[in-house]
C-alpha cells in the first residue's frame, strides 16, 4: 500500500482514515507520532497532502497511481468531496517564453498555459520573446506561480540552485546532521546545492550517493531543448490534485479525527475561521461564496442580513446591471432585489426575485453542497442542476447536463444526491401548485 505524509488542519482526521484503509502514515507531525510505527517516522513517502491556502481543502501531490488511489479513497468516505486536477504539475520545469509584462511580474508562455513570474524573482527586466527556464512553484487559481530558482527532488535529497547544504529540520539528531552536512559538501558541484530530506535519516551512504548521481545526470537536460525558442516541459513534476472539503466532508472528517482525539462537531469549520464560530447579525453585510468547479468561475456576491435563526440567515441583495435572470428569462429592472434564506447544512437554497414594488418576479432554487455559515459569509459549492419557477409557469429543472459535466470531479454518489434533491424539490413545488 502507499505511504502518505500529512500536514495541516486535516492531518489527524486524514491519518485516521488512511490508517483504517491500510495506508502507511510516514513522517507524521508530533501529535501523530504515537500512532505510527517508529520505523515510519523517517520513511520516504509516495504521496504528500497539505492544506490549501484558504484551508477549505487540501492539495495532494504524488505520482499518477498514488494520487488516483487517494482520490478514490476520498470519494468512498467523504460524501461531497470535490477533486480537480491542477492545470500544472508542481515542480515541473519548463523552457518558457516571456509573453507579457505585468505590474507585479511577467506572464510566461509554458506551451499549453501561462505561468506568472513575480518580478521579485529577478535581478533585471525581461524582454518579450525572451527564453527563460522556470519551475512551477505554486498552484494558483488563475495562473501557476513559477520561479527561476530550479530544484530537482528525489526521495532522499533535493538538488537546488540555492548553493550550500541543508538538512530537514525534522532531523534533530546532531550526529546525524553532521554526517549529512559533511556528505552534502562532497556533492555540491556546478552551482547546485544539496538539501537532505527527512527520509535521508540514517540512510545508507550508498543509497544517498546513488540518488544524487542519478539527479546530477539529469542536469544537462535542463540546459537544452529540442526546439530552442519554443516553450515546453523539460522535466515533469508531481501530479497535483486540488481537493475541496464542503460541509458534509468537514462533518465526516470531524468524526474521523474523534477516533484519535476528543473532537467537537464543527471542529474543522472552526479551524478554517481560526476558532471564530460567531454567526452574522441582522444588518451586517456578508459575502455569498458561490463556489464553482472549476474555481475560476466562482462568484463572490454581497448582501445584507435581514433575519437570523440559530440555524439560518436571510440575506437581501440589490440587483444591479441589466439583462435577464438566469434560467427565468425575466428582465432585470431598476430597483429589483433578491431575498435568499440559507439554512446551515442544507443541500439547496431558494432565492426570490422582487420588483421595486415588492411583486414576486421569479424563484430560483440552487442545488449545492451543504451550506456553511461563517462569521462574515455563506459558502457552498454549486452542483449545477437548479430549479426555476416564474409566477405564471410551473417549476422546471434546468442545467441537468452541467451536472453530468461535473461528474469527472466528484463521486457518482454526489451526482446521484444532487439529482435526487432536485427531483424531490420539484415534487414539492408541484404539490404546492395544486394544493
């Protein structure tokens, strides 16, 4: 079975889940060291899982097989998890072509997509059309962030253009650190430094030397390109999967964490907010995070809270702009407003659109992952399929084909759940129409 390294607010819950399914948890954080075998403390890993910057999920890094296996594990255990392959492989090295200068850096043409190179990486300006070797440093929503400081990672060591020798801070044994520092100095050559990973701890000299030699033989491939001046990949990186943990997934992860340590319901949501579990108050302005897949299409709206209960908030939004209401094909008019009631944990919400005189213009029911209510916002992931109803017509389901397109990123169970919610609501609207 695969070995996995876990870091971040989901580490304990995912460790409990992984161990239950026969995975090896290696290089564990301090709070998990008593849960794994002593020999796994410094073992190399096949898969790395770390928090996303917004803490609403994780980034999964590894080879194709291990990432696919972890994805299936998440689909089997988490009811609404969403897993989207990143556009780029973290750590991949490219020959890029400078495409455009921006205020904070440069857009770099990498072949099939653009990367962004911050100008803080550079000592001199670049020219449009100039060739430059860069590495994927960070996976961002709009464009991957690239760096000119290249590195080649193995299981025990990283060769880096940052010269010198480094040792993982998780290796605290002074004698072992001295051994690795001395060994590293022997292999620093051609402007490349050596960084020993945690898995190098007490590793046989022959294994360490062999891996460095293998990585050093790759260095010449970075100096050329079969068609110089044409952007393309020089060295692959790690397959990268961006995972979203909506409301139900966080709830299940709370339960998995409780296998190891006492855990209150709502633990992971509170960690996202750094312990702030306050609910918005009447009159407060809040954001509505309408998360789409892929995330570049996400929408951030703002409204004002007009009513609250212990489990719900009602928000009013003033409609701006012209055109037609999505799905209703009813014109937007000056003074229109929308009233939406959000129930914590609900798989849908209803928005009613009104004219400036308070006349109902139409109803839009959004099907989504269970709603999360934070101190300053409401958050959910749109599941595409929706229901609309105008005052003069029966309700109807729309956008069902879009749900099928979403299926490549979610489990079959989530697709079925979204469709079942929509059809159950349709039956309710039909009953209301005839009663």
